[in-house]
C-alpha cells in the first residue's frame, strides 16, 4: 500500500525520487508507475499495474459509446503516461502534467492505499485542510447515524 506523505523537490528535468516504499509496491515486469491527471482533484494520480487494471476494468464495464466511458477513456487512458524508474529510483514527470498542475519546484507525494497523488505544495495544503473538514463532518454524521440505529434497535 502507498502510505504517508512526502515532500520532494523536482530537479531541472522534472525528475522526482519516488519513495522506496512506493517503488516496492510497483515491482513487477514493468518497473515503474502509471500517471495521469486525477479525476477527483487537481493533481497527478499514479500507481502500479493494479491501479491501471482497476481503471481499465471500470471503463470496460461501460458500453462502447457511453458518454461516461468516453470521458474516462479520454481523461484516464488519454492522459496516462508509463514512467519507468531510472537507476536512482526517479521518474520524470511529463511536461504537460507539470504545466497542468503548476508543478515547478517542491511537490507533495501522498499515499492513498492503492494509489498516490502528486501535488504542488501550496495546492496540497489547501486540499488537505478541506479534506480534513470533510472527514470530520462525515465521521460525525456516521457516528450520529450509528447511535440512532442502535437506539431504534433497542426500542
């Protein structure tokens, strides 16, 4: 699993050292990661072959010509890049993705279980604060629903 959050500096060639734990998660015939513009946030999303297969499975469940399938094909498959590790464990981020998300110097790599995201430092700080609030509100709502269910079951 991809876990934790790391700040990394892009070098002049847009290379970033991928944390060793992340590299271990993607070991296999293709020694690298798949990256593409995230659908849910303004960042790069990435992961190993299993993430690619998962997205492909979702896409293939939809009928050919379905507008959602077409949107996913363009967004995920059309924006995807296979990035191999160099001998130092770095990947070179595509220029188009760096430009799209304003990645120029320091980036934040965030592990999300079966995938990770690469953010601009300032953008991630704002996103993390917003996500923390959503998590707090969501957890409070869940707990209230659980208490209500226990109460009604007891009656």
